[in-house]
C-alpha cells in the first residue's frame, strides 16, 4: 500500500438532491442508496480507510441528517467522520469551497454519487508525492464517445502533465476521461475562490477550478486507476449497479441474511436485501428489493421495490 502524504484527509461530496432518481431521493440522500450490502457512501469510506485515510469530511445537504444517522462519527468503521453542510447546491466547486476552513492538509475527494471500481488506487498517492505535483486526477481510457461527452476530458502536454480539462466536451480531443475522484493540495482553494459561475449550468464547476489551477502554474497529473465508474443518476442505474456487483461476485442471485423467500417464489438475476419478504407466487427477474419490502404474488421484470412501491426500470 502506498504511504499517504502526512495527514492526508478524505472528502466525500454528498449534498445533491438527486432529482432524476426520484422517488428514491424523496426518502434517501442519493449517496445513501444501497449497493448490494451497504450504502454507496460506505463503499467510499472503506476505500479511503484502506489507503490509510481516517480523517474524513462529508459534505451534506439534502436529507443530510439521514447521512449523519447512518454513518455517525465513523468509529464503527475505524475512521473519524465530520460533516460540513452545503446550504445551497451551486456546483461541485462551491461544495469544495465550503471545506476550506476544515482542511489543512492534502485531501482525496470522491463524488458521492459514483460507484468506483479501481485498480492500484494507491498509485494516486505515489503520483502526488512526485516533485512539482499539486493534484492528481483519477482517469479512465474511454472509447465510448458518448460517455466522454457526459463527463470531462483530460488533455495532457508533452511533459505528461494536465494541460486542459473540458466539461462535457462536444468533440472530445482525447479518450482520457475524468471520473470524479481527485487528490488535491490545499492550494486548490485559491483557484476555488477565483472560480466564476459557468454559462453551462449556472454553477461553480470544478473543471473551471482545475483550469484556473493549471493556468496558475500548478502541476496536475493523471492516474489511470479507474476500471469502472458507475454514476447513480436515475432509477435504472440503481438496479444495474446492484446487479453489476452481484455478477462481479459470481452470483446468479443475492438473498441477504434476514431476507425471506417463500416456497413457490421464483427469483432470477435479482438482489433481495435484508428484512425483505418475497411471497409465494412472486416471479422476479432482474429485480431489486430494498430492505423491509414485502412482495406479493405477481410477475415483475427489471423493477425496484422501495418504500411500498414498485418502480419499473424497463425501457
């Protein structure tokens, strides 16, 4: 494992409202939505802990009290968690700006609504320790042009340092995609304070901040550590993410401890979470049943069951 810079801190941004993933976001902050056997946020907390990062700040907003109730002070997972509230959701750079009074060391930043599968994540720390490096961007070589257009592109100079980043590029000039995982020196806050609102979404974009950081003479390098970055934006994403993790574990179904599946129920390619009940006569194919739900007789394909309702993910 790479040795982290002295007192490296962790940051997770978890303040967004997640309007596109309704109705789930009416009851859960999006980063608390369950992925297989634990909330998405907890996957990120555990990834930080594995790198030796134990001081973690979480930026909360929409239903933030639920995040606090769920994760508490972090002691259950061997970390210390503190919370910072973003009262207005004005973009990622704005959220990062709320952290300046609370951070006095380099920090690893996760966007809290993305599930990351990584390889050699510690190499980000190694890259950061190089001379002249003030930030590291986690990247993925992306051959899907549409995926490039939905994210941000990372362009490199001949020296291997980042020369430009472009938010949602219409015509990407590179296949190097930024993925929402960053390692910054605290000097990034100078660029955050100088970041204007953009015309694109009338928000303070972190890509604008990064451009200003480069223009200010700071060194940024990429780290190709992302194998998959699965964004939790709409209900089908929640279903597909859970099915993806299940298949990665070589399972045809996942029935959590404490779930009950009655004789006569048929389940294929589905995730049944703790405390859920699937009654006789229910036929589920590619479905996700959240904790505590009761599924009566009937046939369902690509559905999520939560808060007493069924959300179809067909189409």
